[in-house]
């Protein structure tokens, strides 16, 4: 099962394999304090797309479309397939730092992974 969770929430055993999906390191967290299994930047939104979106809800539809295009690259596709396969055997939790829990890239990433 694919789940999403803010990096600022406490880890739980139910999280399973924890994947940091932000391109930049989350503010206010020391690297040694964040419990995560991997940080695959090839599935994170590009810097250009992230800056263009700017976490503005009114731009989320366009962001979703563009991000899904980025995720079709070979490197991203291979990692997505790997995570989807891992999710068949247990939980995979996508960790993100955005404040908005409904309009962020982890939501889009979960949508894509759920369809694989």
C-alpha cells in the first residue's frame, strides 16, 4: 500500500519503507533525525516545475499534468516500478514537507503509483 505523510510527523511501524520525495532537504530537520529508507531525486519534481507551482492551489491542475509528464522519464519510471512492486509486499510511505496536504506533489506521486 502507498501512503503519504509529512516529514514532520512521527514515524510509525505502519509506515514500512519510508521514501523522501522532496528535491530539497526539509527545513528544520537534521539529516540524522529523519528516519527514511531512501531519497530518490529522480521521482521528485524538477526545480523549474517546483518554482513555477510555488505551492499555489490554483496552479495545482497544471502542476499535476506537468509533473506526470516528468515522471514518464526512464529513470523516474524505473524507480516508480520498483516502489510499486515494493508496495505489493508492504507499506511504502512517501514523505513530503509541504504544508498543504491536498495539493502537493506527493498526492500526484501516490496517484501515479496506485495505477502501476
